[in-house]
């Protein structure tokens, strides 16, 4: 009925023609579906009402012809200014009235006091935070216009959060339920919860409970049968902080935002809208762990399944269901998978009928189908929101980068640009945080404005720091610079940079040339400036680092269907690369324009290598430096000698190493990784250091063993939960064999946010070791090494426990634990290197 009432207002002239496209476009699919189904949210609509909605939507949708490219003509909605044309060029720059717009400014809440201080510092450009509902817009807009400032409006209120069921058995779990227990769990944002008692042995469901959350808590009893070891899995019904409501919630959010844009005098100084969806901590990437309960979402899922599979039998087979008794696509679209990754149970749940269906979770395509529907809805409705905003206020609409999201990880996204958040206390941290926004926009097939919307170095800003940050971010592709600063000293420094604006005039005609590496290969590859205006940037494409030993680094990348590699060395020189199928189709390209001088030789090719990456294309084969083979065989021989002296059993490692060495001449690319793998295993067996893969814990209540290609062994022990732990905390137990009686440095490789580092500790004997505030040697997706201190091990074996005290939940992962003599230090994911 809400839809009918809204259309009645439209029919009675309650809104301007600018409002028509936004409503009709967003609801076209929903109205079509309602017209077919005759119902919404389990409430039956009369056929005449359903037909009326369908007719109304079709009529409105016929007026939706608003399209836009990287240009526009802005006239304040309530008048008060001439038409101002703008466009975005191929250098990520905004041209306003034909002139480059290259602002250096600050962020503000728009108070008159802040605006006065900003103006006094000589700053003319700001980003002003405002809520989507238009509340408190009047005063900031008036202050900005009185000061004759140029400004962008950032929608600072939360994005509409989707209602649904969180499928996070990795996090919403209580392990070690082996006897009758009364459990109390905090679920502050949930309304209800499905609770399963599951046998650890075979993942069979022992008990099912449906609980109502009261005062943010659920309290319940579980009684395992006999001595059966069980785990409790909780599936809360809640509002998601990550999944935006692109269905009913988007409707309300859009209407409030468009009303504010129409009803306030935006003035001639407006230069753009930032984050029109509202703010969100992170946008979903490829992995989804939430199933919306929106009736419109279910209608879209139903239509998708019917179109893709045509028959229920085919759909059920794809979802690995059998003999369900479900006789409609509507029934199938209600099902919720109760697993995610390797955790959960191989069942689907119909929350309407409260029925459970067994399936094969490893073969089911249900999560792929759910992701397709959610991604399509996000892209389609974001595009229409941008169109609606541009119909009200034709200025650029940009989004802050918030993860590798499908909203802008596409060739031609809906928005006009991206905002980079450049935060950190060191130049490398600033560069790292900003590099991903640059990477995303540089892979677009259309023009996009790249703005540094939040620059925060974590310290007070002086003239030199402000100039350095602007220079670094400009080289990375930023064409607008807005600082998070409020002190008089910082404002003065930023104002000084703003007065030098004319010196940046050439930026609008300069471009960044990117060299991409897979984020999984971070360390040895790092975001950094390369010669000739190039930047080395991470991207979310498939790929991995290649282990070539100490002297060489390499990675493989598959970007947009094109495979390539990069190879570089710590010791520049001319090297022979072993290849079994080298031909002139193999291309070698340097980043500095120098000639690598490839020369075909009997065993492959000879080229010049430097500390800069040599890009290799035209082959799937990994070129193996002959020096790397010599190094590997020499190290293996030394370890065999040491192992014999220690009396260690090395039969397997020696056999597989020798077998792979025999096949090296025929297939160097296939054999060499096996040689390195056997060397690593032997290092762990007889080396001076003890390296423990964190996922090999004897007992743990962490969430899961997660597949993570950037980690050692391709896996890590992950803890991502919103639940407070039992009194003993979240823990992982290990036992190591003592190899040395001398002092051992204790290291942990982990991804731990700075706010959680104080909560992590190791118990070994009577010693308590804690994580330092700052790690070293970052690598992969947020991992780094933490030096916990020094310990001396006694006996033949020692047990230790890693504990994460997480009173408010946690989001961390542990890759490896190392005990090593002082002369050793970890280096990325490779075995320890001897330090000079």
C-alpha cells in the first residue's frame, strides 16, 4: 500500500518531474514482480492493485531517459546562479567551466566557527559532512555560501543496512560444549536467532532452537548427548553493517536525499556529492556472508533462478538439493544456506516454513547465485541513484574507496570518480592506504575523477608535511586534496599549499601509468613510485608470488584474462633463465624503458635483470634463473649434511627432491616449485629455527582455518567474531620440539588491527609474551611480523598457547609462529634468512 500511496502523490502533482525517474527506475523490477506475484511481504494484493502498480511503474519508467557520462551542466536547483559546465578528462581531473579544479582544502562539519577559521587560513575548498535526511543542512550551506567557498557534500549518515540473516558460523559459534550448559550471548543488533547444537565429529544437528533477542541478549540451555563434543552455531536475524539495503531501505534513503537536494539552496559553489549511499565501514567484495530477508530481494532471486535454470529440477540439482518437495521458485528463493566457507552445516533453511533441507555444500552453487543477485541489485540501483542525483543537481558523484567492491571494480561503473583515504603515520603507510583507490580507477574504461577526500597523517601538519603529502598523492593520481585537520598550525600550512594552487596546473594534463601486482604478492611487491611516472599498485586479480629463493623475486598475474609475470633481483646483472619453450613470442618489458637485451640460448634465454620488475608476457611458463637452482641445491645439500649429523629422518624430502631434480631439465617451471617446497620442509625439520603453521593447532576455538594465498602454506588461522569469548578467551594450543637451549626470539606473523594488539598474548611455561604496538615486515593482505620477546625453552618439547582476549569480538588472523636464535629474522612468508 505504501507504493500505491506514493504513486497517488505523484499523480496529484506532489513532486516535480525531476523526481519521477528516480522512483520509477528503482522500482521497475519490483513492480513487475509484484504484478506477476500479486503479493508483497506475504500480504496478498488485489489483482487490480497489482496491475495498477505495474501500470504506474511502466508509465514512470518510460520517462527514465537520464543518462550521463563524465560531464554535466550544473545549475543550483533553486536558482541563484548561472549554468556551470564541467567534465572529467582522461587524466582523472575535473575541469570546471573549462578550468582545472585542483583544490587543496579540509574537511568540516560546516559550523560557522570552523568555516571562519578555514577562511582565515586562506582555504577556499572544503568537504562538508551532512546527513542524508537534510537535517542541519541549512546552516552549513548558508555559512559556505556567505564565505563564497567551493565545496563537496559528503553524506556522513550511515548507509541503509539490509535486514536479513548473518551466515557467519566462523564467528557466531561457541566451541567446546561437551556438557550441559546455560549460555548467555550478546547479540545487540539482532532481533531473533536460529541456534543449532552441532556434533563436532560429523556435523550432525543435535538440537534446534528459535530464540528472541531481549535487551541485546539470548540465554539458552544446551544438553549434549552423553560425552558428545559439540559446537553451538548461531544465525542471528539482524541489520548488516556491511550489506547495504538496496531494496526497501534504499527507497527511503533515496527519497530523503533527493528531497534535501531539491529543497535547499545548494549555491554556485557546489562541486560534487560524495558517498550518496551513506557511510559504511567496508563494502562487500567477492565473499558474501549475509542473506537479505527483503521480499523484493526474494522476488529478484526467484526471477533470476527461473531465468537461469528454467526448471526446478535443474535448480535443485545445481544447489545440490534432492527430494525437497518444493514446487515453486518462490519456495526455492526463500532458502538460506547455513554454511560459509568450511564452517557451518550442509543444510538450507526455509525461515518461513521453518524447514531444513540437506545438501552438498561443497558442490552447491547457492552462494554464487545469491552473490550474483545481490551484486546486480547493488550495481543497478547505485546507477539509478546516481542518475537521480544528477537529475536534481548535475555535479560529479563520487564514492570513497571502501574495499574491492563490485560497485567500482568494473570497467564502466556508475559513479563519476573515487575518493582515496590516505591515512597512516609513515609515508609508506600513507601510500599503501591510498594506492587501492588509484588502482581501481586506473582500471576503468571511462574517465573518473580521483580525489584524496581524507588525508590524515596522524600528527599535526606543518608546511613541509603538507607539501610532501600533496606531492606524493598527486603522483599517485589524486587531483584534489582534502585534509583532516583543525589546528591553526595545520590550517595555516594547508592554506599555504592552497595558495600555490597554480603550481599544480599541469596535473590536469598528466596521467599515472600503473604496473599492477596481485595483492596476494604484497612483499616482495609493494605500492611504490617507479621511474617514468609509473606506480606499482596492488589489485584484486588472480595471482601469487613465486618463490625463487633469496636473490630473486617474482609474481604471476592474471588481469582481464591476460597472464603475465614480473621478475627482479637484489643483485643487478645479466642472468640466464631456464625455459623449455622459449620463443620470440615471449616479451620482456622494463618499467624504466631500458633494453633487457634478451638473447636466446640453448637452455632458454639470457636477459638483464635489475631491482625493478621485468615484465614478462606471452608465456605461461615461469622462467627459472639458473642461479636460483644452484642456490636451492646448495642449501638442500647443507641441510642434508646437518640432518645426518643430528640423526633426523629425511627420507621423504630427499626422495621427492631427487625425483623433481630429474625432471627439471624437461620441465623446469613445474619441477622448481617442488624443489623449493622440499627445501622448505627440510628447513623446518633440521633448521636452527622452529617454524609453526598457525593452522596446525592441536586444539583451538578460533573461527576457522581460512584459505589465504598470501599466507605461508596458503592458509591461516582466522578469528572473526562479534561474540565475547568464554572466560579462557579465544585460544590456540601448540606443542613444539625443543631444538636449542639458547635464547630464542619469539615471532608471530599475523593480521591484527592496532586496536586489538593489546588483547593478544602468548603463554609459554610461566612466561607471558605480548604483541608489540608496531609490527615489522608487512606482507600479503594486512599481515606482518610481531616480535614478542625472548624465551629459553627447556625439556624435549614445550606446550604454548596463543590467547586473544576479545571482550567486544575480534577480527584477526595468525599465519605462523617462529622460535629462532637471535641471528635470524623472519622475511615475508619464506623460511628465516640469516642476518648479516
